[in-house]
C-alpha cells in the first residue's frame, strides 16, 4: 500500500533533476589531480516549489526573499554540498541550478530539501 501511494505521488511530479557531486580525477598522462563534476543521479522525477518570503529588515527598501523546496523520493540520498539542476517541462522549458541549503526533511513517501541559488563549488 505504501508503494502505491508513493508511485501515485511521484506521477504528479513533472520536473526532473540531476544531482552533481565534485570528485577528484587524476590525469593518467601527467598524474595531476583535479576536480570534475560527476552526476550522482540523473533524470530523477521531482517537484520544485517556490515560496515568496515576506520582506524583512528596516530602511527605505526591504529585500524580498524566495524560498525554494525540492520534493524528491525518500529513497534518494542527496550528498551534502552537491549541485542540483532541475529541468521544468515547458513551454518554455526551463532549467534551474541550485545548491542544497539545508538538511532534508524525510517523510514516508518523499523528502523535502530546502535549496539556494547555485553560486560555485566550495
């Protein structure tokens, strides 16, 4: 029964995400070690949710923030410090690039991961 609920939930998710991790790679010719991006998970069904946060602060112009949450299967493990690209079907098709900004809230059928706009690798 749990599996049926989970599959029904995931059928409603129209977005697709790829999770990237930075890994060490050694050049066989020079023996120099460098870093490259490697996809840990590709084309995973997900749902991207945007929330407008209230203006905070004092002064003449208050900044308005935006909260972004990624809904993903509870079975998927998202490593800390990863890069997440989310493709939203169109028209027009859009691609968003985020970083995990907090610990995932894991539930029976899904997990919710708070995201922040991608800046760069740490």
